[in-house]
């Protein structure tokens, strides 16, 4: 069995945080508003488009769905999947499920946090990596596992993580 597998989902299209506008939020709302239980599809649509749900979009969503801002915020904060801040260039998910824990996941998790200098739900200083916990990647036979974007990496060790990280980060070149 290989030490990595690729998720079946298509990559998420993003326009980036610099493309946020109230009109974009209204357009996403309009495309989902008539659906039963429209709140979650709207939130997913916004995050799929921008990579996060801007705080300033909460009143727009609330008004469109005739909800309070507190109700919208409550849903965003209840689901760990939703983010209210832009992410780094790469989102790194670390599996915290039992199989990964049993195969050295806690030590790996500690190494990852130390290497990046951040905790969960934070972004590295160079804005390259956002660290997120996940509670199963479905790769239990190849534990411990991490995911970067849509690619799952199994049988992860600290040395393999260091190699993975070096491939994710860019270095600054000084031009003369």
C-alpha cells in the first residue's frame, strides 16, 4: 500500500481574499437563497469562493435570510469547517483520530506545531501554511496522516513532514 492517496474531490476554486465585495456575497446568496436550508449552502459557497467567510458578510447574509447576525455567527462558529479569516497559501490538516493517535500522531502533531511556530487555527508568519485539525482523513491503514489541499499523505513521520514542508514554502531571493 502506498504512503499517500489523493482525495476524490475536485480542487476548490478560489478568487482570494482580495476579491471580496458585498456584491459577490449577494450573488452567492442569490444563487442559493431559494434552496431549503439555504444558510449552509450559502456559507459553503462563500468559503469556496473566497477561502473564508468575511465578518463583514454576516450582516448581508442575515438580512437576506431574515436571521439575526447572532444566528449567522452561531452557525459559522459551530461548524469547525468554516473560517472567518483568510488562510495561508496552503491549508495543512492534521488527523487527530484514534488510529493516527495510536501510530504516533501526537508526537507528529507536536513536531508540526513546533516547526511552524503556530497552533491550530493559526497561520505561519510567512503566510504559507494554515494549520487545522481534522478528525479523520479516511486513511487509517496508513496512519498517521496529514492533508495538504486535496492530497492526503500517509505514514507521516517528522522527517517526511520536514521534506513536505520544505516543498510547500518558498524562499525569498535577494536580487542584486
